[in-house]
């Protein structure tokens, strides 16, 4: 028998393929071709020890290979290749991914999932080469080592100002564990991912189904010590990229595990977000920021949401919600493919999307391109194209 998750997904695809927005496919084709040219421009500005971070005051800002975003540019190149078939972009993807195969040399925190699954994970999907699996396995071992059975969650950071901090972003890194658990016959890694996702539902979410950014636990008792924000406006506000991590993370966890509680959580987050995006498909950096701050967009949050909405539209059994999710993904992608957000060829140093926000309250990376915005934008385009 066909399992229930697969049946729902296939049924959703049959319905959704008949209702695609006119004109968006052409916009996706144009954005895909642009992405290839931009990847080559940006790749030509890098050496073997740097990855792109952003573009400020007419200059590319790079990071070392340890930076949490280091896997996104290789992944952007892979998605650009998957969208265009351009062999020159594939070669660049291979070159950039090769820099991240020595996992131990750059491992510092939970974002090893972003770094490896967006590079080696996509490389393995495209090539089937075992060398990429070696990096995935080692990364999963390192991420699993951050789990504490007392708290039931994976520690995000090792910063001394916290006891045992867990950020909503960490949901994104669980796919490393679920994938590696299947690939290498390590069910305990999946168990860790499930425990983390369950505890996050229990402690991160508010009554309105928005999420806080950070929960700090007592590592010896598992008790919640405090709930707060780092990158949002306030401890009680809805930082938009945090909401996007939640939507994407629980949609992914349902796909990976088939556990209905994760689909239910993804649906709750979607129901929270859809009204907020109705008139502003690319969200403000924080949904609760005051009027003088809320004008600033975060294209990266919009890109993550669009990718998640496309996938959720194929997984939910609620047909009405499915159509609303797909319609929202289309609205956001149309906006991002427009001239307000999409770079012109050769513009902004080779990045693809404009108007993202990294850390508004700190004045860091405000109204700039960001490498993860480009990655999730292309992923959303790829997912939509293959409905």
C-alpha cells in the first residue's frame, strides 16, 4: 500500500499542478538564468578560504569557512545548476562544495546542518558520489553530540551568557539527522531530531502560534530558565525569519518522519502567517516592530516562507489550506522575481536578491543581499517548477 504521507503529497500535486499562476513560470525561467550568471560573477570574486556573506557599500563582504552561512553559496550554485543545467555553474558548485568536505576543520556549533546539507547534501543528490556522504556522516555525529537527554534538545550555541540556549533556527538543522539516520542506519539520530522537535513545540510557541527566538534551559534539570529574542525586536515580538524557520522546520519534519503532530504544527504556523502576508508578501523583518522600523523588509524570510509554503501545499490534507499556501508562495515569488527585489545582471556583486535583513536591532546587515536569501529563493523556484 502507498503510505499516507506519499498519497497526500501526490494528491496535492495533482490538484496544484492545475492551478498555477499565469506568468510565474516565465519569471522563474528568467530568474534561473540570472542566477547562473550571478553565481559565476560572485564565484570569481572568491578565494579558497572564503565564502560570500553580503554586499555593502559597493563591496562584497566575505566570511571564512567556519561562518554559519558558508554552505549556502555552494548550495545556491547547485540549485542554479538544477534550474538551468549549466555545466559551468555545476563546476563552480563542485569547487565550492569541496572546500567544506573537511567537516572537523570548520565545525563550531549547531549550524553544521546548514553548512553541510546545503553543500554536500545537495552535491550527493546530484552526483551520488560517496565522498559527499562522508561529510554528511561526520556532520551528523557532531550535531548529535550537542544533544542532552536531560533537556531533550540540541544546544545551539556555546556562548557563556546562556546556560543551554536553543534557537528556533535549530529546527532547520534536524534534516541532517533524519537524512543521516536513514542513510547510515542510525535510528538514534532520528530519535534526537524527534525529541528536539517535540520539546520545541512545547516551549518555543506562544498561544497565537508565533514563536520566540531563544529558549534557555537549565542543562542539569531541563527546566526552562527564560524565553527571549536575540535578532527580533523584543522578547514578545514575532521576528519574521524565526517564523519562517518554524514553518519550514515542521513542514520538513513531517516529510522526514510522517508524524502527524509536525504537520499540525506546520499548519498552525501557516495559519498564523497567511493573514500577515496577505498585503505584504515579502514580510517586514519583525511583524511586531514599531511603525518607524517596520518599513524594512526581509527578503530572506520571504524566500524561506515561499519554499516552505510550496512544500506544505503538497503535504497538507486540508485542500483549502493547500490552495492558500500555494497562492501565498506564488505571490511571494512573483514579488521576489520583480525588479524591486531581483538584481540585474552583474548588480550587487553577484548576489541575487536585494533587501534582506540580518540583525536590525544591532544595525548589522540591514537592507542588503544575504547568501541564505539567495539559497532559499532558488530552492523555492525549484520546488515550484517541479510541482
